[in-house]
C-alpha cells in the first residue's frame, strides 16, 4: 500500500515510469529523483517567468497606447488657418536633423539604464514598457490637474518607486523613495520644455485639443506624487 501511494505521488510530481521502476529497484533514491525533478521545475519556472514578463509588456503596451495619442498630430479634413500654420511649422521642425537627433538623445538617456542591461531581455522589455506607461499616465494626470496626493497618484507613485528600485537593484524602497524626493527635477523639466514644449503645443493646435501644461510634465508630477506618499 505504501509503495502504491509512493508511485501515485511520484506520478503526480511528473516522474516517468522508468524512473519509478529504477526507484523501486533501489537503483536511485527518492532524494536523487526529487533533486532531478526540482531542477526541472526550476528551469520551467524560469522560462515561465520570462514568458510572463514578455506578455506583461504586450499588455502594458496596449494600456498606454491611448496615453500616447496626443503625441501624434492628425490634421483634420477641413483645417483652420491656425491648424495649417501649425502643421507647416511642425513639419519643418521634424524635418530638422538637429531636432530629431536631440529627441533621440533625450529619450535614449531617459531609458539608458534599461538599454545598458539589454533591450532583448524580456524582463528589461517589461521594465521599459512599464516606465513608458507610467510616464504617459503621469503626463496625462499632470495635464488633467490630478492632485499628487490622490489615490490615482499614490498608485502611480508606488509603482514608480518599485520600478526604480528594480532597475537599480535596491531592495530598500524607503531609501529609493528618499533618493527620488531628494533629486532635483528642475533641469530635466527645463530640458523637456525647451525640446518638446513647442512640439506639444503645435500638436495640440493641429488636433484641436487643449494646450498642454508645459510647466508640469510627467517628471515634475511624478516627483511630487512620490513626495506626497504617506
């Protein structure tokens, strides 16, 4: 009876019939068999975690696509004179090689930590996706006037602290939060406004949407939201 229960347990754990025969014939021990299957399970878990990270990245991409729509200018079929002027100015702006290079450098530095760890790694891709999502949500919240001490702000800020900790390999979230709050977002804000403020203003004119709040981009709102965490 005991042997039957052992066989049933081993089958539930995925042991093959040949392995069970060898065990019953005392060619291998239960410990050896368990160790082999433990190694197999851990390898499977590693593959599943990688797959989960990739799937989460895809899901998050779909979640923040709507937040990125204001970046895309869409000239209406019957534009006003103001919209046409904005379209022409924006076209000249994006054709400028210096502007395109500055934008690439800006976003390259923004995601530099993730790039240094390899963009091909699924977990890194998931971090990049979450970073972009949170920045998009923060920008939308800032422009909508969402209070930095609101429930929505706490959720975004808490995820931002956890993401920052994961990227820098720091386990002490309190210390990560302190470092974020101590950092001065002023230079980054000034650079963002100088580089992209006019782009956002022109895009809003073309799309017929409210003008963006250029003095409160995502980084300013995020820092304030982190500082307001209880």
